C-alpha cells in the first residue's frame, strides 16, 4: 500500500465478488464525483449533476454503450466514511458487470484500491483512530455473535475511551512530576509518595482489566474447541447429535462405530464452538482403522479447549475408563464428565467415580429422558469462565493491542517500584513519558508506516 498517495481517487468492489442480486462499487477521492459523473447518464440519455446525499437512477455507459442500470449515491467530504468525496454505485451482482464498470473507472484515471485503503483513509482523515480501524477488520472476521458484538463496541470507541482515560490519568501524574522538576522552590502542593503510588496503582488496575479480557476474546475469536472422548459405546455420538440438534453421527449398539473424528460447529450464547466426536478409546482392537481413529482422539484431546468425557453410568468403571483417566489427569480444569445413560440402572455412582479418579466437574445426562442439552452447555460455559465476558463491553481484540498493553503494564510496575523506592522525579517522569508514547501507539498517534502497512494489509480489498 502506498500510504502517501491520498491525492489518488480509488475504487473497489465493496461487496462479495460472487453472483448476487446487487453489488456495490465504492469510489473515494478528490475526483470521484467528476469521474463517475462522466460515465453516468439518466434514462433519457442525459447528464445529471450528482448532489450530496441524493440518490440517482440511470446507466453506466462506455461512450454510447450501456454497461448496466445502476443506482448512484454521492456523499460529499468530509461527512463520509473515508472523509473524502465518495460515490457508491449499486449495480447488478454479476462479476462480469462489476469488472466492466471498474475497468471503465480505471480507464478514467481512478486507481484500484489496495487492501484496507478505504479504512486507512478514514484513519488518516481523523474519522477513526487506529484501535477503531482495527475493529472494522475484527468485525468483518468475527466468528460468532459475541465477538461481533465486542468488535462493534470497539469500533464505536469503547477501547479508545478506556485508553484515553488511562492516558489522561497518566498525563495528570506526569504534569505533577514535571512541575515539581521545573519549580522545586515554589509554594505548590506537590504529590506525596503515597499519592503517586495510589494514582499509579489505580492505573495498573485498569490496565489489568484489559489484559485479562484478551485470553477469553482470543479463545472466542479462534473458535472454542470441544472434544468428546470416552470408551466405545459410552454414548459420545448421541451427545454430539444432542448438541447439534440433529442426527449427524451414526448411533448403534455396536462398539467402535465411530472410527474417525467428526467435527461440527454450533453457537451458544453468542459464542462459537467446534465440537469433535472422536473414536472410542480402548486398549484392545485389531482394527487398524479404529487404531488410527484412536490416535486422532488423543490428538483432539491435546488441542481441545474443553473436553467432554462421556462415561456410561450403567456399566462398571473398567480398564478402558482408567486409560482415559490417565490421559486426562493433567486436564481436570478443562474436563467435564458427562455421566451418561442416566435412564438405565446405574452401576457407577458419582461418589465412587470421584473416589476413583478425583474431583472432576460432572453432569448426568440421558438422551432417552431428554435431559436438556443446556445442562452440558452451561457447564462448559462456566468452566471456561465465559460468563465474565458478558459483563465486559471493552476488550482487547488483537495481538498488537495485547502486546502493547502488556508492555505498558510492565512499565507501570517499574514506575511504581521507582516511586516506592523514592527515586527522583526526573527518572519517574522519563519512564512515565515512555508509557504515554505506548498508549499513543494503540490509538495510532505518530505510528510508523511499517506498522500501519502491517495492520491495513490484513484487511480485504474494498474496506
């Protein structure tokens, strides 16, 4: 991306590049109005002036040849997404038509937009700060309702507000430090060491809240992986079908029916889950395919964010169960036992199970008795502490923000230590100013070109 050629007028398809009812071509820059006007004619083959916020109906023409019947919407700077004159052309959603219109615009001196260039221009023209611009891409790429909601909050400025408030508090402390250095003999009420420490601790607490949000938002952004494991015929496939709400996996009384991993996606409380039904684990099989499936089961356990260990409560705890217990012994914090087939006579009690393998989280279940599947889903939700994200409107959405905030926290702790030891205000002031520069990086103030290029190159063309 050429970050300095804002004098260019750019164009790109703003909607998906597949056949559809409509497509929208976005044109932005100083000559957008003039260029589109030169190829637009009304039904009566007449020119019509594009007016701000006025919708026009007509044709895009190459000379006297009509390319498509379109709707035009012109928006005058600075009240646009990019802060520049912008025209949106709504045409029929045939990629061939889109290609002809964009090629016509390019022949008139308009340049194809680079990845993220519209949003980059919005950032450069002060319509968005950098954290809000990043939220645009996070919103487009959201994998669930909840991550989309959090990205929208960030786009609307929730993270920016938090960063600016932290920056304001830190700037206030910095000002006190500077005054004490510049006017040491004046009759001014300087901050005591305890007051400086108190202000710094409050700032660190706010930064901590942001940092703690990232592990969950990253987990949700990647899609939470749930692996269903257990010995053959424990009811794993029935659990998968219940989670999905339809018969995805074959269910029979024959042990070892599932010989490969089946993965499907669900959403619960706005969070996306990828659920994997795995081959039953047992230590005696001559079936090479089943053995390969069991290897995949173990791999699925290692990569899972949450494990559903399905145990048949109508049978005794056997060597196969003990083998699985050994596999999961270091994963208790992310394992939920589903004590299955609760409709049958129970030969395995919860007390006996806990005496044998220790304290795992568990839930009893029966597909025959139609136990609500929410019993399992709610337990997964709580074990992953996902309920805590429901209280958050401001979160860190990407690694760049997280890395900067982590550096800021470390530097804040360093400054707090300097204050506590009674080091000079000059040293404290210097370190505090460095933290302010890091906060500016989150907002995109005086950000280096290579960082901007890295951020906006991840966007799609047309946004």
